[in-house]
């Protein structure tokens, strides 16, 4: 069972010092709160007191309007505005023309009113900001109830432009604060924005993806029809691509006919076709060698207000809006010195393709075009060393706290006492005093102890068991970096007994893998809070019931996910000539730590 993680670049520090730094940095990120996506809106328009949701269809514009009660009069003609103090919804139903002005050219479209009523305000997600991001403007006071209206503005033909204007006075000054969202059919046009003046929408009826406001500030994130992400990680190069079905159809023959709605079976065949196309196009060259992906996973995704979201199995999907995300894995023994990607698959309109290359030092945005299709990454990391598994040396034996000083003083006192016993009477009395003083000092110094280990083995104490666990889990973190099965098994050699490697490796993959929605695996950045709940002797050595926290991170399609997973497991270990080795593993529990149900993201 793999544990799903809804929430990019990953770096595993080879030294203990860097791992501790990763824990600290991860904790800082995790403390900012819950973030459920890879896009963070920062203008505060989602909390505007008045809000419009605008959708353009083939024959009409549909507007869902929420009017703050204190602003109701501004949405009515001057002749009836004074009567708005009664908050009578019928006033808007009888006078809808000034609620939101929609024009084609100079002609204002006359709305029909579907619904006008008093209802509770709709909750809209407030974006969570990571440390360092500027605070949004403070929202204006809102009433808990709103005048809710559904308006439709019919039109004929396919206009090139439609404009929208909020309520304003004769001087053109906007009377209210209004946020809005808009769509052309099912395609989102903009993120949360303010409608503070007349805004004109240029419509692309052939491909609504390219419908956009003339004011380029009013736009959506992820506007490119194709995006690419290259992640250069310690044991893997990963190439991720987001693309539309419409462009895939230009790259290969899918034989979908005139169908506008696709079934689950058709979607499965589309994913297979996409994997075949991507396996053989956009060549990736690593250290001078053309590489082919070891695995390809394609998922259906959607671009919404919170960013890219992986969709669950769909019974039917609209063909015109279908999007997919692909993850191509290229296992590698170490960080490459250089890699290059030559892009071949452009959209049908030849749009530039943004590519973000991320390594252990961070991400760099690039763009490829049909005239300049190659992006090159060079390894400039000077302080990097390859993370490797290591033998675990933790001497096992019983330890005792020995009062060494007290024993020495006692021994000297005994020798003096012996001389006193054999001496004549006057010497006996002379030696008794120092012997007595040394006995007293011996008693007083009994608290000054030195820890000494007996040479024969015994059951380890808690500190020794924790030391063994720490070494094992550090090695596990390194092994889990390997995407390739053979490299993974090879990495177990220094800390897992040969006859148990297949079983232990399988349990590590089953119980310790954290899977992202894209299918990519998150990586273990660091482990902390290691606790040995019990240590018992077993047939081959010892069995330790352990608990620990793993700081995991992973990325897909430019989105960084982080979370702390708390584990509980039984580890069977045995001491060999080369150090401690794991002979068995049973993961009993793996769950997100309650205080860290957070993730961060960026595009």
C-alpha cells in the first residue's frame, strides 16, 4: 500500500548537519498553514464585498451576482435607489439593466432575470501565504447575507469582443468594490481579480483557451497550452509535461471522430497514445547519451483556481477541455554533469513552451520556441557529494557507571591501612589518620563516575537502540532516492542482510513510499524524533519497536509538496562483523502528523 500525498524539487543532505538543517527548513514551511494547490492568489479579490461569476456561452452571457446589502442601491437605477433601503430583491428583478452592464460594441445587452433572492454569502477560499509573501489588501466589511441574482444576457452570432462594466456614476467612477471570475464555456479566463472599470474580453471561438481580456493584468495562471518541468535529483532526472488533448490530437492520430464527450475507455487509450508519443519525442540527452524513459505515467488533470489538480477516474470527459499531465522518469546513478532537452511537440499555434529546470540549488525558468528549441542544464554544484549508504557501527555491550576516583582513593586507603596494621604502635597511629581521611574522601567522591562498557554483548539500552535506528533510517532515506529497482537493491548491501534484501526492500517500497497524485514518489529529506519503544532479543538478533518522523517532499508539474509522516514499525536487526544489518521490517503505521497537515507550492 502506498500512502497518497496531495501535496518539486527535492534535496537529501548527505551529512547529519545538513539533514538537521532540512528538518528546520521543512518545519518552517510546514508551519504556515494548509495550502492545497500550486497557485497562490495575492490580490484579495476573493474577499470583495460584491462578486460576479461571468460565463460566456455560444448564445448568451450568464452572470451570477452577489451584492453586499450595504451596496444594494448602487446596483439599481437612481430613480429607485432610495427604495433600496428596504432590501427588496424585486427591485433588482424589475430594474436589472444597471446591475452589471454587458456590451457588444456600443450596444448594451438587455438581461433576463432568472433568480433574485436574499441568501447567505458564498464562501470562497482565502489563499494561505508562505513566509515572506506580501499581505493582501484588507477586505472591506461584508454582510453575511447578500442579494443573489442570476442574469442572462442573450446575443446572436459570434462577437469578437464583449465588455463588462461594474456600476458607476455619470463621471465613470466605480461605485462599488467588485471581485470577479470568468469563463468561456468551461475554460477559465482569469483568476480572482477586481472589476474596477470597463473591461473588454477578446473571444476566440475556435479555441476558447486563447480567449483573454485586453487588459493583460486580468489573466489566469497556467496560460500556456503546454508546460514542461525538468527535475534533476540525486538518483533521477524527471521530465514532466502538461498538455491539452487538443494538442495531442495534432501530434498523433487518435481516431476520436466527432465525439464531444469521451468515455473512460477512450481516456485510457488516449493516455497510452500520449505515453508512446512522449517516449519517442522531445529527446533528453544526459552526459552526451540519449536517454529513454524507464517509466511514463499519464494522468488526467484540470487547471482550476487553485492550480493543477489530478482528477479521479471520470466516466465522461468533455473533449474540448481535456488536459493531461505526464511524468517521465530517467534513473541515474548520480547528478549528471550536463543535460539537454530538445523540444519537438509544440501547440497547433506554435506557442512558446515554458520550461522550469529545478536542481538542488533551486529552479530556473526557461522558454523554448520552434526557432530555439533546446534548453541546456549544467551542473555548477561545487559542494555536492553523492549520498551513499554506510555500515552502521554501534558497539553493543552493557555499560556501567563506575566511581573510578572513589575506587582509587579506597585502594590507597586500604594499602595504608595494611601498612598500619603491620607496623609498630606509634606508626600505626600515624598511618591511621591519612587512611581515615582517604576513606572519607572515597565516600564523598562516589558520585563522580565514568561510563565503562563490558566487552561481552548484551541487550542494548535505549540510547544504543536509538543509535542503531538512526543509522538504519539514514540509510533507508538514501536507498529510497533510487527510482531504478536494481540500484535500489544494490543500495541495501551495506545495511540489510543478503538473504533478506528482497523482503526488506519490498516492505520499504510498500510501507515507506509516499505517492503524489501524479504517481511520482516523494523523497525523505530527513528523519527526526527517533524513539525505541521496546528492545527484545529475537532469533537472529534483536527486534526493536520504533517510532520516528520523516520529513518528506516531492514535486510534480512545478508544485512542491512537503509533509511530516509519523511512522511506527518493527525492525529486526543483527550485529555482523561489518556492523548492524536489518534482517526484517514490518511497517505498522504511517500517517501525516496532525500538526503538519500542510503543503507548499509554487509554479
